[in-house]
C-alpha cells in the first residue's frame, strides 16, 4: 500500500492586472485617487521621518509636465530590505514596520495597497528611495510593472543625495485626463489643501514651483476680531460648498482631534435628503460625501472637518462605522443643538430666518429632543385655521387646540371650523400632530384634542323642527341616492353661507368601510351576513347641507324624485372635490353624470 504524499505548502499566485482591474471597478471611485495615494504615502513617510528627526524641515514636491508625474518627499525612505518587504509584497504596508508600530495612529493609511492605484494610470512605477535611518545608506531603485514583475537594484548614494523617496510614473496614453499638469495641480489642491506638511507643484515650464497648501485650515488661523473670524469661516464655507451660509458653527472635539465648521444652508431642503460632508483625516481629504458623520435630522447643514482619530475604510473614501464614529456623530449633534439653543436665547432674528427655512428639520429633532422641544415648539410655524402662525400665537387665541390627523381632513373642515370659532391645526404633515399634542408640556393651560366629526358637527346649529319636516322628503331621497357611498345626509346651519355642503368623512372610516366591503364580497353565506352587519356599524360619511345657502334652500323643496336624487349627487360631488382628497372612480363617475343630468334638465326646462 503506497504511503500518502505529504501536503506541500504553496503560495497564491496573484494576477496583478486582474487585481488592478478589481481596484479600479470596485474599490476606488475614480483613477484620480492615484495622486491621493502618492500624497498619502509621502505624508506618512514624513511623519516617520519626524519621529527620527523631530525638528527637521521636510516637505513634498510634485512635478508633472505631461510626460511624467513625479512625487518626491523628504520622508524616512526605504532600505533595500524594506523595498523587498513592503513594495514587492501586495497587502503589506511600510507603515506596519516594527520600528514605527507604536506610532501607527499617526499615519493616514493602513492597508498597503495604495501604490497599486498608480497602475490605474501607468504601466510602470519607478521608485528611488534612500533611508534616513542610516547615515551612509545607499539609494535603492525599484521598478514595478503592471504584469506583476519588478526589479530592485542598489544605486550609489549620489543617485539621491538626501534621504527620502521619489515615485515617478510614465502615464499611459489613455490616462491623460488624470495626468495633465493642470489636472495634477488641481487634484493636489483637492486632496491636500489642508495637509500640515508643505507641498509644492512644478509644471515643468521653468517657473517657480507654486504652493499647493499655502495656508493652514481657516479654523487654525489667528484673526484680529471674532467678527473677522466669523467672516473668514463663512467665506471658506462658500468657497467649498458654493452657497453663502446662513451661519457657520465651529466644531471642535479635542478627544478625537477634530476641528472644522458646519455651514447652515440658507434654503430648505427636501425632508430626509442627506447632504454629503467633506471629511479630511490628518489633513488629507477622505470624502466629499460622508453622510455618516452627522445624524439624519441634521440635513440643514453641510460640514467640512479634519480629524485625527477617525478610521477610513479600505478604499479610504469613506469612514469606517465603529464606536469612535458613533461618538463623534453624537458629539457633533450636540454642537448643533447648542447652536440652536444660543440662537433661541440671544438672536431671534437669526432664529426666525433659520426656522423659516428649516422648520421641518427642527420639528424632527424636537420630536426626540425634550430640550429643543421646550425651547422651540412655541416658535415653530404650523398651518391653522388662523393661517400659518406659531403654536404660541395660536394657543393664546384658542385655549382648546384641535388637531386633525390628515391634511385632507383639515382642508375639509378649515373654513367651517374657522367660522364656528374652532381653533384647528393641520396635523397631517410629518411630525406636526405629535408636536401639537405635546403643547401642554410647554403651556400647561392649553388643551389639545384630536378633531373628530362629532366635535365639528356639535358646533353646527340645527335647523328648527318645521324646516326639518319640510325637507324630510328631500333628505330621504338624498340618503337613498348616496347610500352606495355609505353616506348619511343631514341639514344644519353654519357659516360661511357660501358653502352649500360639508362632507365629513375620515380616512380611517373610509378604509374601514372598504375593508369590510371587500371581506363581505369574499365571504359568503353566514359569514357574509355577519360581516355585512359589522359593516353597518363602521363609521359612515356624512353630507351636511347648509340651510343658510340659497342653493340648498331651493334644493330641499324639489318634489321630483329623479331631480332630487341628481341634485343630492351633485352636492355630494362638489363637497368631495372641495375636500381635495383623491376621488374614487365611482365618485368621479357620479360627478360627471350629475352634471350632465342637471344640464339636460335645465335645457328641457328652457325649451
């Protein structure tokens, strides 16, 4: 019996072209990230160099003339052993070297695949480096090619007189969009405008190299007065986001080394629409669309921040969701609450402009934040029977505040409730009904109740008995005609007299009747009879005719059955349209039919 062969260790074979294709299509959003990765490697090399020589004057130099792109740094550099260990092994990063492991948090990148992004624009990467750790260290050259091959050789020290690293790319013909001098300069400013190390750019024209990041972040500068600081921050926000902020809020979280500003949008945005925020990590731009930095309700601001301790994802284009990010999000939310509180306490004019634009965002916050609720609920605008006004103003006039459950219900009753002296708030908009019900927490003397049909009809005056009896035949015909809509008919007097009828019918009642109807149709026999009986107990709609209206006074005297039915259908259709709710197909058909019937009757009468 043959002995089994011993298992042999083998190494994965990596298809570098396939890996680069994977990076370009699934990890990085655009080939432009190659320059960010080169800048990032240079910044990390400078960070490591400062650990060796804390007082050195080091920087980064970019060069692009259309034929090559070159990034040179005065960083810690690489030895030949480092080159073999870090440049020739995919997935390992020099930032993880043992000698700097204790300073890992000081580096931007942590994934060791950034250099591969250069293959998105070039077929060869040429690196010349000299280590700063040994005084007489030679220069080392590494050439990596897109087919997965590379060469390493040692050069004399004269090949690179000073420590540091130079990375040179010869762009492919199809990469000109990302490697032209003007574009390289623009990308450098885009990614590196807040870097703490000096970065310069040379376009090869023979002129002086220009600084990429000539000034520190605006919040890190000194200003002669608070007003000058405020204007400078607003100007920076306008330059970054393209709008003039309503106000700027400084953000400072020392625990995670975060500084920046939140710019309050001057105009309202759709509810729930989240803007991306501009996030830098240790000065390097990470993302312009970092939604996760703020809670959902904070859609009235756009932020630009620079942080030390936030963790990027593998693509380094968004933030990793962890406990630190959650804590930062909560802390920034608290800063926004503080700003709202200060505006409420000391700047009513600013608060008014803010609420005019962003009352929906504040309402969403007030629902879950008792402090904001106490501060701002009296200031928030609502749609009421007195027009648009603050809840505080409305409650002074109406000690009992009635609130509808839908926009449709409010529109049905607004004019008549106002004429009857009832104070009704439209509770159909997002958050409004819940907030109105919390008004007694702020004004204990106020009473809030849901508006129901019984409340409204109780405020409509009944007609005298003689008038009721005279109209009874018409009302019977009207009830029979509208029975198909589960609608009762009543005669009352109410203002305004120009309103011939009021249709009182809640959305919940309509849904219940529809559900019962469907159930009855699907069931037969005994169950159908039972469900039919239950359906009779479901809330019915009510068409209330206004005896003060001349048209109604004429209609109730009609003694011709067919014309009485047609007029009742027309009054129902008109009241349904005035409610502004969606019409059912049967109602649309009724409106069309009753109009034509009345027109035909009028023509017959005239002929």
